[in-house]
C-alpha cells in the first residue's frame, strides 16, 4: 500500500474502489461527481447518506464507506471527490482507498483547528484510465462550505457549521487556492494576494508544460506507428519508397515537436516576464534575494517562498514554490544532517520572520548539534530563549507551546477566541534523535492546534513516514516534506507532471546575509 502525501497521485487499475476514513471522532463520508471545473451538474452528483446511490458511486453502511465503480461513472464526469465530515473538530484523519478489496493507498491528513470537512481524495480520469490524488483540503465552514465551493449547496441540507470561513490549503506538492484560475494578464499585487498570484503563474506554467509533454508523446507515438508501417512489408522495406516514407515520418515528427516547443518557449518568455514584474513588488517573504523588497520597510505577506521548481528537459523556466503562512502544515526538511541544510533553514527563518511585521514574532529553536550557530546570534531579539542544545530541555519547551495551544482552543470552542497576537515559529532539528516519545505526541498536538497560536513549525530529520513508531509516522505523514536529494520529483496538482525543487539558501556573502537577517 502506498503512503501518499498531499498532491501525490497514483494510477488505478479501474477496479471497484472503496474509500473509508479513521479518526478520533465519528466521521461521515460522501462523494461529489464533478466536471472539469470541479462542480457538480445536478442532485444526482451528490452522494450522501440521504441519497446514497448514483451511476458508479454509492455511499454504504450509513456513511462509513464510499464505493466507486469507475466504469459505471457517467461518461462526461471528470472526477469523484471523496469527502469526510464531522460535527466538530476532526483532528488527524487517516484516509484509505482499496481497489478490488486490496489496499492501495493511505493518506494522513492533519486539518487545521476548526475544520470540520475535508476533501480527502480525488479519483479522476486521465484519458481512458483512472488515477487517485491525495488532496487534504479542509473547510472550517464544514460540509456546507465544501458543498457551496463545488456548486452543490442547493442539493443537500447540511448540518450546522461550527465556523464561518473556509480554509485554504496549499500542498505540495501543492494544491492551489480554491477558485483560482489562471490569467495571462499582470495585475497589481495587493497585500494578501501575492501567494495567489504566484500560484496562478505556476498553474499557467504547469498547463503549458502539460501541453508540451502531450505533444511530444503524440509525435513520438505517431512516428513509431509510421516507421512500423514503412517496414511492415519485407518486400518493400529496403526500397527507395520505404526510405522516403521513413524520412517523411521523421519530418512530421520533428515539425510537430518543433511547433510544440516553440509554443512552450513563447509561454515561458511571457511567464518569466510576469515573474520578474511580480518579484519587484512582492513582499520580501515571497520575493527573491535580489528583490528591492529586502531594502524596503517590511510588508505583510500571505505566504513564503521555499525555492524554485523547474524541469531541465522543458527549458529554463523556473517558478517560485510558495506556501501560506502561518504554515497550515509543518514543513519537514528531509535530511540526515542538520548542518548540511543550515542555509536552507536560514532562508526559511528569514522569510518567516518577514511575513508578519504587524505582529510580534517569537522563535523557539531546538538545535542539539549546534548546526545553526552561524546565524542564531543575529536572531537574538526574536528568540523565546537560548536555542535548546540539551535533550532534557526539549519537553518543557514543547509543553509550553502545547499548553498555549490548548488554552487557545478552549477559548475558540467557547466563542471567546481571538486572532493570534503573535507569530510563533518552532524549529525542531535532529528529530527524532534525542526526543522522548511524548515529544512526538506534543508535536502531533501542535499540528492539530498550532494555528490557534499562530504557530509555524519546521522539522528537520530523515523521512519517518514508514517509521515503526506510529506517532512519529503519523507526524511525518502530516507534514509537507521538502526533499534535499537531487532528482526527487514533486508533482503539480493540475496535470501531475514532475518538477525538480531547488530550495532557497541563505546567501553566503556576509554583507547580504546581514542585510537579510538584520531586516528581520
């Protein structure tokens, strides 16, 4: 069985798929049959316990399971969204899918506090086949908000929601902001919309790349067919006519490929122009190191830049990879050496510190190996205390954060909650070495409730998604993993094409490093 992370997809065999979820609270599952715009077409596309059966999709066992028979799903449907919902906060959810009763995928989701409905999986068509994508998009407005987002609010009477606003989850391998569509026109970037603008450009880049790959694949397939036809008759395969047919097949292939690559280069030039214009006006947290934003007074940002996505076989276009702040999912930097990724950590901290200039920022650092001494001195004004270098000090510091999150949750549930007054940042390096078992449980609690205190968490360690310790494995799967090994692919959520990620590094030049960290 494959352990998926948000945005990843796998092919399916087209057999009968069964979806179910596990969590600490009772959940009800349902399904939406949607078109390419992710909206339902009629009441028959909304499968719930009150109306459990439709073409190719049914809700079984009183809302405990969704069963999908892909061959019977209406022909003009593009996807089936598999949903889980509860009456109150969900906590960590494990979504599972089996095919012909054989488990094929599992996805651990850590919703933000207050979210009561989730799109767990998207089962979608790709040409004549079917694939499964891990989504994990949560809605604080509950099932009612989720239905409205997909044009289904008129077909079901939802249970009362517990909060008013829908949450936006970006994953990634990334999931785009709900409702965002691509635009080729550069518009002024207002505060709070920089992240959305960059995602729009990324979507344009992904769809342009998909068109290129599709054209290349078609050209190669047609060339193969025409070359096979040219040599199929032994009596003529070595004749001038066969040679001419082969040459003509190659010419058509090269022409198709050249046309597709020319179109892609044209798109890339336009997108690079948009990115250059955007970089000049974006807040520092979302901008490149060379942007004038680092010399301007700090401006609030709705996200931070992590690095650049690219594909060498598709040319020179590089697109910023950005996520929202406070981090709606912890970042997990996959590494066996904290010292080796110290420049990555420095870059992440610099951007997190610049994201919320209107709020006090407080940073907790766990650094058992002393990997970050090269820049922590510059961060002294925002540190909650000296970086933790002794394992015995880890538990008390984490428990302080857990206590604060639990108090904020109590206030939220009683209707007395208020937006966080601080932006808290937790850097937990060298995990899980030197940490107690209870510390992993504390980190899981912070995944579920940390947003209530404005917490952004960054964890460093080897990928523990297959750990024998279930708590550590759950924590690892709930995080957004950042690969540090060259060649590890990330997949965009629109087309499923592979991209490589270059994580941003804190500059080595002392003057530039001081300029960036001093500005924080």
